[in-house]
């Protein structure tokens, strides 16, 4: 019990003293995850919209596939990306393995199905007449799409926040693709795993507290946008 109390004491000491290594790890984690979620949003929101408004052969299969990918294990994503970007893989020539770029790719793959699925769900909740009315009034396809997305904006923002919450706390792909290299690819989750295994409970608890605070903030934002009327 004493080591837990000592670990918590040291954790708060590290946080309030603005320990440089702690905050470098936090900033790197945020930079990687924010980059991944922005890229995933650029792809996921348009795809979710198209699946929601277009009728095409194989639509049910597409929806089932996207919903299946929601439960994609992070280590499987890590394995797939690792096999592609490792030295013997087709993209090995670019030297992406054990870099922040590799971690961004892994998190992008994890976040995109979440944004697609939740955006599709949000679009389905919008009256179809909103898009047809905009088209009737002379709007272009892009303008009518923007009209529908604006109607579902709170649900779409909630989709992006949900995706961010998923990737900021993942450890499997980050460990496999980043290698947990100090000062380069060590993020909060991998650092917690490493420092705890070394017996540095204070350092691990400090990062855990910050990660919990971020997760709590994400959930507050998610609750706020989900409570908004579409």
C-alpha cells in the first residue's frame, strides 16, 4: 500500500513541477492523435455522408463492413501496418516504421471506421427532404451536402470526438508501430506500460492522471454535443 501512496505523491509532484519529459510525452501524444483524427475526418465524414444519402448495390454489405471495423483490435491494425511499412514490406523503402508517421497511419485506420459509421448514423437521422429541397432550389451537389451536414453538425462533431477518444488511449498499434522510442515515439500509453514495468509507478501514475483528465474532458465534450438537438 505504501508504494501506491508514494507513487501518487510523486505523480502529483511531477505534474505540478511541470516535468519536461512528462509534458513532452503528452504533447507528442496529442500531436499524433490530433493529426490522425483530422485526416480521418477528411475521409470519414464524406464517406459517411455518401453512404447515408446514396442508394447503391452492396450498401448493406458496406454498412456491415464498417460496423465490423469498429471492433478492429489495435494490435491487428499494428500487425497489418507493420507488415506493409517494415523493411521487407511494399512501403519499406520510405522508412516509416518506428516514426510518428507510422503511429498516425495506425490511428487513422482505427478512427476512420468510427467516423464513417457515426456520420452515416447522423445523416440517416436527417429528413431526406432537406437535401432534395436544396437541390430543387438550385444548390449544387456540394452545397446540398453541406446543408445536410450542417443539420447534423452536432452528431458529426460527436463522431469526431468519439474517434479521438478511441485513438488517444490505444496502446497496441502505438507500441508496434512506434517502438516506444524516448523523445521520438513515446506516447502516454506506451510510456505508462514501460515505466510501470520498470517500477517507476510515480511516472506512470502521473501520465495516467493526465490521460484520465483528457478522457474525462473528451467525454464532457461528447455529452455536450450529444445533448444538442440535431
